[in-house]
């Protein structure tokens, strides 16, 4: 009789199971480097990506599959990621703008952009591809020449889901 009570109480326990639900979200906003930037050195105190200064302006392409759900945030450099040792300050300026579009209406992104600090935001309101260029200029100290060597700076491009 003792065994039948034990068997009955083991059968009375509830059965539990955890069932996973898995989902994958495909990227609907993709960022690609179109053109790498190059600093020209038009004067001893200045590095610039502007073609007039011997530079090449970097260009990134945003491919958006769905309109009105993403914001492009592009930040021009405010420091070198690598450079020779510098003993003075570097003053940075830069600007991001639309270079090319796959849809004519995207040209309006420039008029609607928001600039804060070194970051420019563009609301991506139309599906398609937009190429953004980001000019960058670094000026060294007060009448000091940049030391010889290799200089690298980074443009940060983000696609933020709204």
C-alpha cells in the first residue's frame, strides 16, 4: 500500500516545458564604403579631404529597403586614429552632405539634415540608395607644421532604427 501512494504522487506532478521562439530580422539598412578618403596637405599646417586641397572626400552609401524607419548619422573626425606624435592641438572642421541618390526626392535630405557638433543626421524617408560625402579638415596648432608621417582619421557612419 505504501508503494501505490508514492507512485500516485509522482504521477500527480505537473509537466513543464520551455519552448523557445526564435526570429531573425534581416537588415533593412546597409552601409557600404564607396570611396575611401585621402588627406591632401596644401599647407604645412593643414590636412584636408577637399579636392581643391589635393584630397579625396570619403563617400558612404546607405541602402534602405523600407522608407521612414531609419536615420543616417554621420560623424566627421575630431581626432586622428593614428598619427605621429603631436605636441600641439588640432582644430577640426567637417561637413556631410548628399553626393548622389537613386531617387530624385532624396536630394531633399540635405535641406532637412540636422547638425549637432561633428554629427549630421539625415532622416531616410525614401527607400533606395543614397551616397553621402563627408569633408574633413585638420589644422595644426598656431603656425606649426604637421610632423612628417602617416595620418589616419575615421568617419563614423551609423544607421539608427527609428
